[in-house]
């Protein structure tokens, strides 16, 4: 399943409230995220307000479009917008910066495809078996 990572910047003076609000996200918001294809969704907040989000989705753009069509998302985004800087009056879910994945340990550790079977030298053209 495709993975996505994004960043936003939370206002330093609103960080405590932001964290508190996310300890009790509305159940209908969580359900809407689930129903629109957001999986393994996590948010991480650094002490300077950098917010890093991670989500898995078959199609993030489709999941975002489906969420935008829900009433609960409109209410949630309106309440969350004042917590962020640099989103140019857009809802936070439209103002984040997607990051490019450049390394994934599981991909590096994945077993290499098996090598093709070795052809015995005796069956190669020009081998001793060819001349016998």
C-alpha cells in the first residue's frame, strides 16, 4: 500500500491545545477517515511546532477528495485552521507539504530475486560435451 508523509507548521502558542484536541478527535471524524481510505494515520509534533504526518492509502488524492465531501471534515478543518501557519487560508488538509520517500529499510532488506539456474558447462555450445 502506498505510504505518504507530509508536514505542516503548528503555531507555537497553540501547540498544547493542538495536542489536547488530538487526544480526543471526534469519533465521527475518525470514522470518516477510516471510511475514505486513510490507514495507519499518525501525527508527530516537534517542540518547534513542526508537524509530521504519516498515512497509508491506496490513493491519497481520492481519499482527500472523499474526505472533502464529508460534513464532519468541513467542521474539523474549520476548527483546526487557526492552529497552523503557512497554509494561506486553506484548510490544513489542503495545505500540507508532501515529502518524497527516499529510503525504506524493508525495501533494502527484501530478498533479491533468485538467480536464474546455472547452465552446466557441458551443455554450452563449444563445451567438451559438444565435441564428444
